[in-house]
C-alpha cells in the first residue's frame, strides 16, 4: 500500500498503525499527489490510500490519472471531507472506496479486504 497525504504526522501514525496489521504492507509514503503518482509508477502498489486535499494537484485528479495507467492500483480515498460532492467526484475518478478519516480505525481494514478480493468474489463482471 502507498499512503498519500500532506500531513506528515498522519502519514507517520497511519503508517505505524497499518504496519501492525498482518495483512497490510506499506511500501511507501508521499506528501503530494505528484510524488504519489511517481511512487505509484515506480513501486506499483496494489492499493493507494489517497487524501483529497493535497498541495498542487488534488487527490481526486491524482486518482483519475492513476486510473489511466495500465494495471492501475485500487484507490481508497481517505479524507476529512465526507460530503456527497466529494464522494461523487471520487467515484467518477475511479476510486474503489471512500472513507472519512474519522472512520480509519473501524472501516479501513474492511474496505481494504473488499477492494483486494478477486473480482469473482466481489460479484462484479470483469471488463
């Protein structure tokens, strides 16, 4: 998993919490969307945990760009902004999941399990 958030304290705390989860491996962190895009291209993570409010390019646009790449990672938007407009924009950009940061401890692992299941187990029709 690649973590992209402009708050270094959040990256440190989330990374530490995630590293204690047996089923999660954090492969990198980025403090901007452009850095996140570059790391995603190099590291090829299975999942990118993306904040919305980032300096320069925002997380929604970064998600859209990630999803244009071959073998794009799953993107889980994790943000302070939980309103319907952000949720709709994230879905339109191709994000698989959308969570508020307040839901991190209770909803992140179930969300990761959902998006990491094979397509056949999710009940989706493969493209």
